[in-house]
């Protein structure tokens, strides 16, 4: 078990560092391509006349079904809290899909109600039904966030190779806080690039919790 607590050979750590550096570059370049799509989406207008690659296509839809779900979590004291989710099944000319909505939209929408949809590259990014409007992130935005998360994990691997190199340190319990910080990191970069102040605020709050948790865990 001494191997578990001793630093790896230098050449192994250098190899890990090179792999991590390559991963960081690849993820950043990968995310940059999606950023162009997200920026184009934010400046897109509704298509008029013909549908081209750079506009929001108006599509007529119809509500064909409704459903609710419930997700529950239990804290360390055994207290359970549940959140209700609402979805409408909407049919459009090319497909039928479930879309998440707010409680107010769910209550007012019924089977057979028409819905005004806006699509971007085939994905629904806005729905208006019975006076309620719901918005959705384009697929490129979610993809960009995942790629930024990958870059953050490679940064952690690179830091481990330089600072520690011990297998036991790589999976130490306090280091799982680094995984938690993946969320605010992605939100921070996303918010800065797109100028979303609310996302920056949430990134700060979630990040502060993650840093505090790691400091506390390492002091135990």
C-alpha cells in the first residue's frame, strides 16, 4: 500500500500532465465552436419567407398530452424534499416531443390547445401556449457547457500531476469538491462569454459553497 501513498514516477506524472494539457486544449477548442453557434442563436431573428440556417423557424404545434413527475432528495438528517415537474407533449409537423413547462403553463394548457413554437436547427427553443411563454436552451448551449466541464476536469488532473502525483491524493474525499466546482466553472465562463449576469451570480454562490466544503473537508 506504500505505492498508493507515494508519488508516481516522474515520467508517469509528466505523461499525465501532457495528456491533461492536450485534453484542456481539445475541450476549449471544442467549446469555442459551440460558442459561435450560441452567439448566432442569441442574435437570430424570426424567419420571414424562407427558412435559412441563421433564423428562428416559426412552427405550429398542438398539445396532445400532459404529465407530472416528482423528484425527491433526502438530506443527512433524513428529511425528504420533493420537487414536482410539469411537461406537455407537443405535436409538430415533423415529430412529437415532451417539453418541460412551469406550473402555471401546465394548469392552463389542455389537450388540443394550439402552441406557437420557435425552432433553432430543428430544436424547440421557445413555446407559447395559452398566453404562457416557455424558453429552452439550444443544444449548442448545453454542449458548450459539457465541453467546458471537461476542460475543468483536465485542469484538476494537471494540478494533481504537478502538485501531488500520489494515487491516494487523486481520489481523496475532499477532492470531490473539485467535481462540484465543475458546475460553477462552466456557468462562470458561459456567463462571461454571453454576458449573463444572473448566471455569474449563481456561479459565485455555488462556487463559494464548493470552495468552503473543500477547505472544511481538508481540515478534518
